C-alpha cells in the first residue's frame, strides 16, 4: 500500500473511548510515517495535547463524560498549531457545523474508510502548510519593505542633512554645530517624552532629530558680507540677517508640500523650526513676534539649544566662548523672557548632557584646537 501522508513524522492524537476504533486507526496508519498518541477521555487528551503538541487531534464527539464538542470549546485557546478533525458515529450536519465553528478543520464519520480517513488528514496538513507558507511570504515581504523604507529614509536624511551642512558651512568653520544641535534637542525632547509631555511622542522626537539641523538653512540667502562680518551688524544689516528665518521657512515650504503626509512631517517641523527659532517666549523675538505656546514647541526647544551652542563655541563675530556655568546662569535669567520656562527647567534637569555633548564635540574636532586660517 502506498503512503498517503506527507513524507515526514506526523504526530496524531487519537481521542476515542472505543478500543476497536483505536485498533482500526492504528491499522489505517500502519504504512504512514506517524506517531500515534491515544486518549480515551478528554482529561487524558488534554494532557497529551499539552505535552506532545500533535499535528492532528482526531476527536470523537461521543466521549464518556465531557463530550468532544465541549472539550473543543474549552481548549480552543490552547490548540496552537494542532489541527482538529472531529469524528462521530452519526452523520449529523448540525453537529459538523458546530464543530467547524469551534475551529475543527474537518469532520469524518465512523466507520472510517481508508481513503477518506487519510485524505482528510492529508488535506488538513496541506492547508496548514499553505497558511504557513503564506505567513512566511508575508513576513518576508514585510521585512523587505521595512528594509527598503529604511534605506530610502536614510538616503533622504543624508541628503537633507547635507543641504543643511552646505548652508551652515559658510559661518561654521568646525562644522559640528548641526550635529550638536541634534544632540541638545534630543536631550531635551527625550526628557519630555519620558515625562509624558502632551505634545512629545516618539514621532515628535524623531522629527526633531531630523529638523533641528534645518534651523538656519535660510542663511543661504544672506550675503557673505553680513554673515561673515566680524564687527557688530548695523541695524540695516541686522534687519537683513533676520530674514534668514523667513527664507528658510520658504525653502522648506515647497518641499513639505510636495512630500506625502508621513514622510513630510519632519519637513513641516523643519519649516516651523526655521521660521520661529528666533521667537521669544515674551513676544519680543522675530520674525512674527509670537509669544508663549503660540511658538511651536519644536522651535522653542531648538531656540534654547541654539543659544547654548552659540555661547559654548566661538563664532566669527566672537572668538571667545563661555564656561557652562555662565551659559546656564544666562539661560536661567532668561526663563520666561526669551525662553519657555518649562524648557528651561528641562534644560536644568539635563545640564550634564549638555556638558558632555559639548566636551565630546570639542574632542572630535581637531579644528577647535588648531583653528584653520
Ligand atoms: Fe538662526
Ligand atoms: Fe544655529
């Protein structure tokens, strides 16, 4: 007799109280590569199901005590990958339907016919294999999509960051201001995320990481004579300098509109940051004179980070930098004036991070110690 089941060890749990049926089943399976477990009631069946995790459970409906259907209903959540085939002595469509509803894969009537019996087992196994294959395919596809998305995202981040670096390179000789801006902003935002701030979720933190470097992108529109001037700017020059916030927002506006909603969220935040990073909490900033929470939170965070870094590292117009303590005192004094009081408090709680970002950055840049030119 030829083998009908797949050529591997199929584990079958037979639950039947009639010895003659158990004998028949073992005869029907004698040419197949199977391991047969036998139970005469649902208590034994439950034990074997848990211990042996069979591929198939052949479950008699008319068992003494708890019926096969009651048992199936009770252990539905424990079936895992075990396929259930109900068996009964009466061909009752209603019972069959009920069993299927409870998750049984098939229904066979005793006495078993050799062909029907094996093909029922076989088709249940095949269906399960199909489901597994489908699942594997889906997982593979999801992995590929996730990998591609990540690649695209990384390429996009790198491009945008490179753009920002070009804009920044003219007045940032050491070139690490933008990296530090990311770090300070994230230090503040992550603290707010941990404190369950109403606006800050993980998407906000990620968008801020990408958009903080864009704050001064509008400097591309400021002439060298003003941007690189070593002396104090005249009022006219300062007026022109201030337009970098508007120019930056305009640059990013088109890009943000072109991008789809999910991808574009950091560009929209970048636009806010570019336009409003020089606003003050008390309304005395530029370009719009916004006050309090009318200033986007992203811009309020970046504003403090930018102020800190401007004083922590020398600039074209100011060759000296300040110790951390001095900058901290200045920021504390500007609490509720230039800066959002809440963000000042977050800064004060994370001072050590600011110090280490500063120290690390100074270590990484050889130009800080040997300024070129
Ligand atoms: Fe700026
Ligand atoms: Fe800056």
